[in-house]
C-alpha cells in the first residue's frame, strides 16, 4: 500500500527548508525540493512506503512543517465531472444547468467545496457536492452570463473576468462551511483590482487537481467530527 504526505494547512514551502528535510534521500531527495515547493497544494508526495513516509514526516516536522501521513486508499476519488453552463442562486439551494438547460437542485448545505483557477489549460470553476456525490465543472468560455445578469457589470458588460469573480464570490458566500481553494479564496476578495491571472494560476493541472482532493478530504474530516 502506498502512503501520501499531506500538509495540515495550505501554506507555501521554502525550497531550502525542504532540501534540508530531504537531505538523506529517503523517499525524496534534495533535487525534489523545488518541484515539491512549486506543487505544494496540500499533497506533497504519493506512493511512499510507510517507513519512508513516517521518516519524512519527522524530518519535515523538525523543520517546522506539520505533515499528516495517510494511506492513498483513504484519499477521495474525484468523480467524473458533469459540465454546466450557468447557475441560479436561490435562497435554499443552488440550481445548476447543464449544456442542455436541464436543472439540478443542490441544497447549499451539500456544497462542500468550491474551486476555481487557471490550471495552464483553462480558467475553471468547480462545485463539489457532498462526499464525492457529484462534481460540476465549467470554464470561463462555457459560462452563459446572459442567463446570470446579476454578475454582469452594466458599465462593463463584456468584462467576463469580473463577472467570473462575482460568480465565485456569490457561490462561496452562500455556502455555510464550504471550503474554497486558494484561487477561489483570492477571488472572494472584493477589493481585487486589475488582472489577477498570475495570482490564480496553478503551475500545472495536477497541482490544481491535488488541491481539490486535499480540500475534499478536509471537508470530509470536518463534517465527520
């Protein structure tokens, strides 16, 4: 069975600190430090033996980095995404419309994770329902803001970037206890101005996806306690 190293909280990691922790080359080597630091979005490493994972947990702990060790089989398996083109935020539930205009109603209490960000391929928005019950996915190009006029600035009707921010802020704001990824949290800041593409860009698609897995696991643990 493989084991994974997980951060206890999302925080950037220093390359030099990781190099010291990986100095013995057990499981990870100093040469891995920059890649791990760049991709530090919750899951630092996978497919480790239990012995190597526990050793690295201790080495990272000595550097002040709190790490959990968990069997990979305990990590959530993301369901296949269902595409959507627009939403409606009703008082008691979210209504998600697929490409054919068919609605799905989701109680706000069942929205566990909202994720956004540019993953090097597209500017995405995802809504995770329950414990891997459903995963709804869209991107900036798919979204039909003509069906969501509340997010369109009358002074700048063609500013889809601002409409996207308003949508993310509204989704996160409606959900009590929802977990949002790094980019979605940034987009909820109403004082943001100008081009925020760099701030919400992930170094590679896998970094975005692994943060989603990490958040879903945190949501699962929080609701089980």
